[in-house]
DNA sequence: ATTTAATTTTGTATTAATTTCAATTTTATT
DNA sequence: AATAAAATTGAAATTAATACAAAATTAAAT
C-alpha cells in the first residue's frame, strides 16, 4: 500500500468533515485514500485486521456509515451482494467488469438528467452504473480467439 | 388491477420470449404488465397469493430469474435491500423518491456513455438511478411550509 | 389409456451481508 | 482520581436471496 498521507493530513481531512479522528477512522480513511478500488466493507476489514487485531467488522460498518453521513464516501450499489464504497465523491460514472470484477471510473455530464420529466423533482444523488467487459479482459478474449 | 391482457396474449408474449407458459409464469407476467410500479419479488408474491394459495416465494424468484435470462424483465438495484423488477426493458432512467418510495421512469439518451474512457469496453447494461424527492412529495412539503 | 420421462413447483434449510444492541473499552471533562 | 461521554466490540438477530430434494404437474412414449 502506498503511503501517501501523513497522520496529520488524515486527521485534518476528518476534522474538515466534522468527524472526530479516532484511530480506526484514520485507518479506514487512509485505506480508502490509498486504495481507490471501490472496496467492500470486508475488503477494508481484511486489510486492517493485521494492523488492528482487535478490530471488529461492526466498527468498519459504523465508520462507513458515519463517513457516508458526513459526505466522505458514497456507497455503490452495483448488482452485487456487497456494497462498495468510494472516497471520490465527485460526480462520475462506474463500469463494472463481469469478468475481472474491477470497477472503473469514467466521466459523465451531470446534465443528462436535465429532462422535462424530472422538472419539480429534487435531485439528491445520481448513479450511473455500467456493466460489461473491460478493455483488458476483452483484449485477452480476442487474443485467445486468434490462436 | 386493470385487466388488459387476455390469456392468449400472455401465452404468446411468453412464447415469443422462448418461455413455456405455465400458470404461474402467466400470472407473474400479467401482474408485471398491469402493475408498472417496479415491484419487488415480495410485492408480486403478496399480490398473487390470493389467486394461487399454494404459491411459494421460490416460484416467484424462479420465474423472475427465468424472465431475466430471457430478457422479459430487468432487475433494478436501487440502494434498497430488495431488488425491483421492470417489465419495460427499453432503455430509460429511474428516479426513486426518498419520501413516498415510488420509482419513476424518465428518458435518457444512451449516448451519455460514449466517452473516451470506455473505448474498447464492451457495454452490456447501463443503469441510471436518481434519488431525491418527487414532485408530488415536494409540493406537499411546500404547502406545509406556507401554512 | 397407462406408463414413463421431463418439467415445474413447493417447502425447508442454508447463506451471508448488514443491523441491532448491550457490554466493554477508550477518551475527554471536572 | 472520579465521572461522563464517546467509541468499539462481540454476539445475536434480521432478512433477501439461494440451494436443493421431494412432490406435483405436464408432456411424451408405449
Ligand atoms: Mn468511483
Ligand atoms: Mn422503469
Ligand atoms: Zn475485466
Ligand atoms: Zn414521493
């Protein structure tokens, strides 16, 4: 794992979002900032359990719940049983590869929902979820076919 | 429930989609065509249990699974615990109201995902999910505030 | 029409992600 | 140091969805 953030930076990041910086919260935030793979709660738990042997899964859920409430993360509901979490809260779309399971980001214009049918509606959140085969996996398939 | 479809029409609808028309499948299809509310599996079960007292929930799940495989319905994963099902398989977006829970359809251009970042990706499915407060609920809130 | 095979449906048990919540531990305040 | 507040833990509960074998229904073969 890349070590890109100092403890001071992480603490400030939380404080800026009105979150008291506990050890677990700092560790979860650090993981999210350094591993931008849209991890599940279990991904986070499995990665931190070595560092914090007493860590409970409930704490991970509690932390993510708090992070969501404070706008630090967004939850992704991608037709999987587990939710994923995204530290990048800027508006963007997600592509999930059916083969490798990776989730890719891509840019989308937010004005796609500027339609007559939604006049008078209050929009809080927009999710753009695309499913298919990613470039890498697709190229692998093509190479196999050539042989 | 509106009675808009004859049994012959329902049977043909299933046959056209390569599905053997059993009693349960016809009833589930009829429900989906007449109740375009993006129902959950349980919504469907609760509505049919009066007609078919021996109906099991597994049969509803089996039927929906088959309908999905054959392209008769799409599943909607809308940040709720239960999946919803949509008989309208034409490309469109969904708006879920946080207050009344209703899910509204709205048109979207499919070319929103024609971005450089997805070149070489095979796109199988696109979901546009919007969350907020619907027009009706918003007007109710406004009226209360005025008083 | 009867037997046999294939399909559909049922009901029970299982799975697994998430939630609940009281007890414990840690941190802050007096 | 004592007390209060907040955070964390761990075990139990929840629940939508799945697995699967038995039962029921339907279709095919004799
Ligand atoms: Mn993302
Ligand atoms: Mn719809
Ligand atoms: Zn891939
Ligand atoms: Zn509403």
